[in-house]
């Protein structure tokens, strides 16, 4: 066995060198590749810029059969296809809404003929029954789920289409699954494993720490003062850089203000047409503009190594989102800055976003009745048309109904009534409770983000604790540590170990995330993040360790 591992390790090194020019693999890469080559379902959580795409590319070269890569963005798919073409790894193509029907069929013909090693798809492509049929004929050996946090309702970028992937995987006779993400708290990691139906998975979590990122927060009570401070900081900062804003209007306003001060800046948001978005993206990537001012519509899959700063004009809605966004700075390993311009009033906008878009019982019932009354299975598009609900609301309702057994998802992606459905009223109440829990969880994540902005302690420790890692401050790379205001921890009473399971009388089980002076922060499975006084938790028997 040891000889076999050494032989495979040398083979991995040879492929990495010959195809990619790598002299050495980064930490975690070889272990992940080994796991995939052993045909073991694998979840890899590595920071942005740590080479996650190389894992599936190096493994795929050594596995028989094609590789399916699920990627949520067309631009990201194209970048990967172009990169594979430059490396001569066996051919790659993408199938998405921009591909004409004839070209689409050509791609599938090449895949079945063995002329393609990689096919890139967005998850919504499985709404077309022929997509699954074509992949079944090709018999893929590896199924890669990029941006895997999108499968989790507890993640920061949940996409309901990702929840249908487990049905697709089983219809393909469960090829080896490789799930990749840059940010996933312990709860999100577990949800990814469950939602994708991963068998005996190997979980590889590489260090989240980015020592070259300087972390800092500046507090304001006035928006005009905040905007001026941002502009002055951008003028003085090394460039290029990214600024994140909460709304389209703010992105455009800040970009215009920077241009007025002779800073080359361009806005980017989902309200722009595709040509303008693509032009903004291309200009920034080519260093034709110094600064891009964007909503969260920009960033996923952006591979630009020389970004010198990521500034947040508005607070993010979660630590997950914030950490992924600042991770786009300093990917070349050189010093970079992550600065938050914090006005407590901005939390109200985020709270409004969290509370909007709630799914109610009537909408869930509407979807259930529509499917049960249909004489034949319905596609997602048909359900949406008959209910007149948005796709997101329909998919969320379908997730609740499928989990309860009210409906079934066919391998074609269509929906039909369950064979032995439970009482619908009970299901609707459960769905409503699940929705309330989810909203409470989202609010608790925003509170954790507020905690980061206001913490009088090491900011790096705060971030890493959130993801289940522990460091000993001072970190030497955040404003609080530089100012010498971090809390002394030598005498602090910590009766519950970090990352250990605990149980609350009312909130059930959770994971201990961090301590703040005489308080403990716990991520509960159903209600999210809660902060409790340690003394009260112990003396009242409210919180106890789970063996």
C-alpha cells in the first residue's frame, strides 16, 4: 500500500509538472487529488487562489472517462475552458444558454465520441431532460461541483438549482464527486455533504489564514463623511482594487465620484446589460481601469492576482460573503488591504434584504397542488408558469416539498406527486417553521458580521474562529493588534472547547465558535449564531457539552 501511494504521488507530481509546469503542489492539493484518484467522494475547502481547479484537472487526466464540471457562471466556465485549451488536457467545452442548439449537440457528440475530457455546465441545464440523457450516454467518471457552498441554504450564495444535483448524480450512477469551495463554515460543510449525497466523503479543509491581507475597519456616523474617506483612501492606495457596495445606485454613485477625482473607475452590477458587464469585467482584468465598484454580482471565479485592495463601502451580510470577497485581494502573495467603511445604519439595509423574499405557506401549497393536479410530470418552467411565482420561490418550495415526500423529482428533472404523501397541512407548517428558522439564521449571520466590525480584539482571530480555526493573537496584520487593544486571554474561563458540540435547553445542538470576554458564541443547527454569558450558561445548566 505504501509503495502504491508513493507511485501515485510521483505520478501526480509528473502530471502537475508536465501539463501545468508546477514544481510543487500547494498544501492540500495532492491529498485531494489522491482522494479523487482513489474514487472517494471529496469535499475541498480552500481559500480563493489556492489552486482548486488544478485538483480536478490533474485528477481528470489520470482517470478514464469524461469529467462533468458544474459551474454557476458562464464567464467562469469560459475562463476554465480557455485555460484547459492552453494546457492541452484533452479538450473542453461549455453548454449554457448562449450556445445554439446545433453547437450544443456537437458538444455532446464529441463528448460521447471520447473527444472531450471536460464539459462545463450550469446546474439549470439539467432542467432540460436531454442534458441528462446525453451525459448518461457519455458515462462520466468524475462529477465536479464548483462553488459548492451554493448547495447549502446556510451558505452565503444559496442557489436552489444546486439542490437538484444529488438526483442528477445518482442518475449518472454516482461518479466520484469532487465538491470545491473557498468558504464554508462547519455547518455549511456538513450540509454540502448531505445535499450532494456524498458517500463516505473525505473532507479536506486547508488553512483559511491569508497573512498578506491587512484587515481593518473604520467607523462613521455620516454617509457623506464615509464617502469622502473612501475616495481619499482609494486615491492614496496602490491599485488595482475592488470596492463592494450594497446597491446598484451606490455602485454607480461611488464610481462616478472616483472618476471626478481622476481615478479610473467603472461600475458593475446585475442591472447592466450583458455587454456592459462583460466590457467592465474585461477592462478591469486587463488593467484598463484601476478600480471596479461592484455589487456582489461581481467576483465569483475572478482570477486576478494583482488586486491590491478590496474595500467595502457597505457592510456584507455575512462573514462567509465578506471573507470570500476580501479573498480576491493579494492572490499573488504580496501585501494587500481589506478595509471596511462601517456605518451602523447600513445594517438596516442588510436587515431589509434578509427579511425580503420570504416564502409563505400559501405559495408552498400552490406549488404542491399544481403538481398533484397535473396529469403528467411537470418541468420547472411549467410549474413556474402555472403558479406565476418566481423561479427562486418555486425552487425553494420544491425543496421543502421534496424533503417531506410530497413530491418526487424524476431523473429528467421533472416533478410529480409523491407515491405516499404525508398530510399537506403538517408539511406546510413544517415548511413555514423552516423558513422562520432560516430567516433567524440569516439575521444571526448579519449579527456576526456586525460583531466583526465592532470587535475590540484581533480581527483575524475573529474571522478564523468563524471557520473553525484557532490562532493565537496578536496577528500583526490587523488594526486592532497594531493598536494594542486586543483582550488578554490568559485568565479567561473557557469551559467549552472550540469546535465542540453543545446542547441548549431551547435551541438544541450547536458548535462552539468563539469566546468574547465573558461570553461564548455558539452556532446552533436551527437558529443560527447566539451569544451567551458563560456564567449563566453553566450555573443555569442552560448549555452543556455533548459527548
